[in-house]
C-alpha cells in the first residue's frame, strides 16, 4: 500500500473518532463539522472510498457503542460489540463507495451529504428493523444545527451538519464556500422561532426513579427488586406530598419495566390509591412491554405497547445464531404494539415512546400528531452500567423535544431521568444508580411543528434525492464512457 493511502486511512480513522467525541455526554457538537471536513479530503481522490468509509465508520462506532461491551463482555467477550460496530460501519462504507458517482456532479457536497441521510435511513430499516443509534443529528442538540429538527427532524439535521463539513472542504479556496454556511445560518434563523410557552396550561409531573443494582446481565434475575424499589419510592413520594415537602403532582411516571403486572394487581392498586395521583406504570404485561394509565380509583386503564422491539433482546431473529451473541436467545419474543403512543390521563394527552423507540422518527411523531401535549420516554438503561448510553439516549429525547415542540419527561430506572423543555434544554435531571424523586412543571403545547406535520415527507425527499443523485452520477459516467468505447 502506498504511503499516501496509509495516511488517508489514518485520517479516516481519526475523523471517525472525532465524530464520536461530538456526541453526549460531551457538548462538543461542533467537532462533527471538522470530522466531515476531513472525510471529504480523504474521499475526494475517489480511490478506496468504500474501504475508507468503513474505517471512518468503524472508528466512530467502536467508542460510540462501547457500552455494549460493558453489558455483554463478561459472558461473550468483545465479539458482539465488534460485530455490531463493523456491521454499522458497513453502511457508511457502502454509501462512501458511491461517493465517486456524485463527486463530479454540480454541487457535489449536497449529494454527498445526502448519502449520509441514505445510510442512516437504511440502518434504521435493516436488518431486523434496523439499529438507528449514532445518527449524526443525535449529537447536535446543544448546537444551532439541532434547531433544524423543528423543520425536518433528524434527517435534516444530519444533512445540514454533513453538508457544512463537506462544503467547507470542497469550496474552501473559492467564493462558493459561503454556500456551505447556509445550513448554520438557517438553523440560527429557526432558533428564535422555537417557542417553549404553555398553550394549554401546565402539569406538575413526578418521576419515580427506584434504581437498580449495577449488575449488567445479572439484572435478568432482579425483577422483584425493581418492583419493590419502585413501590417503596412511590410510598416515599406519597409521604413527602402529605407532609408538604413536595408539591402534589398531577401525574406520576414510572420507568420502563419497573414491574411485572396483570390487569388486576392489588398491590399496585393500593400504592397508587395511597398516592392519589394518576400514574403511568411502565411494566412487562403479559407478552408486551407496555405503559399503562393507572387511575387511583379505577385501577389499570388504557395502555400503549412498545412498537419497536430491540432485536436480539425483546425479539430474537435467527435463534441458533443468536445464542452466540445474546443471553436472551431462549426467551420468548415479546409482542410488538401496533398503535401510536397517545394516552389520556390526568386531563392530559400524553405521547409515549419506550426506551429504544426514541431513536425512531415515526414513534413520537405519531404521538405528537395524535394530539400529545407532552411526551414521556420511560427507559431502563441499568443494563449498561455507568457508560455513555443513557446520555446518548437523553440527547435523542432532547432532539425530539425540539422536533415536536413538546416538553419531554425521561423516566429512567437507574438514571439519568430528566425534564426537557420544548427547546431541548434540560431543566432538571437525576444522577445514575441512585434512587430519586423528580418533580417539576412542564408546559402543555398544542401547535404542530413543520417536522411533526411533514417530517416524514422531508425524510423521503432527502433519501430519494440521494438515490436520484446516484442514478444521475451513474448515467453521467456511462455517457462519458461511450465515446471512449466507440473510439
């Protein structure tokens, strides 16, 4: 291999690592721009573009998904972490292999940036319903690019970041470099238009964080402990409210899989009756991962069942192969829900997305479109220790707040739980692996953002434009080769 090629591979790996640093818990969102600036310089010769893209992606996903190694490493070694990182990097390598097709088109940075939207789209679909973790947009909520989520959701934010980096690199020596700054100017313009004001009053919401032991896979046998922790913490909340130490909430939220329950659960009935507040109980209910609207008088009511189940955990494809990479291979599949998460409770329309679902665009978009005035994300990140996973997921929830103009309440079993304003700012949060109670008021909003109304269409448009650019590039290449063949 030539020395110049070795330098390019090294630069691709370095830029992938820099992109990883742009994600939470760090607030270095701006590092994504130089990461894509460098990637353009690496790819521009057209040599080995697919392999260079894979190196970039692998160097990004290895640190970004390190929390999987903490989760599974003791029993399965590094292989699940390495295989998943490599699989995700293949998507980036695949679209980078298409880079030479679009690099000679007019406004090439536009089409090259769209390729990244295309690979994120594909990663969210295949295999087995995809794995949309690590989308560029999810690292941008602390910067101006994140404000574009209110217009076009995560796909538009990803496009804006990648285009800025590519455009600055491609046009740096020329006056046309100014076009590369259009996305950030647009983001700054959108930012002042984002409203956080209540439109239908406010609700005081309490989150019960009962905590869980930091056991990784050992958490499989701790269901009784999780239930007891949350019952105990709910009783503590009731006592503090009666004593005047905390304001009485309008709504209480339990985190994901805090208990197992049935339609009749006298213990839960008694706990919530004593509290006297409608509660969203997140529970394993039969074959579903569900959130149940639990009334202090009438008991269990309407529920939402998780639609996007985690592959190799909540549903098991390829079971013989799965035994090599997951401890859940012999468990029965959970049953996916089919209806949007929008529940009426405490005089409020509440949108729900459970844990992993916050990475999928359609879940909370459907909730907001169905009239949700506030969004709730119950989650259980206790499996993954004290790593970055919970902060990465909180970044996604914050982006959804901007996207839909709604406050978001994140309820996590072991932290980080948080209250997020409609502009994506965190106004209250808890620590990790501690039991806690969090009470705060959130604004209820009814206006639908452009992204809520048309975000799906924007996503289709951006993805379709990427495919069209590849077709145009292929046609142009074939047309240019005809005279040479004839000669």
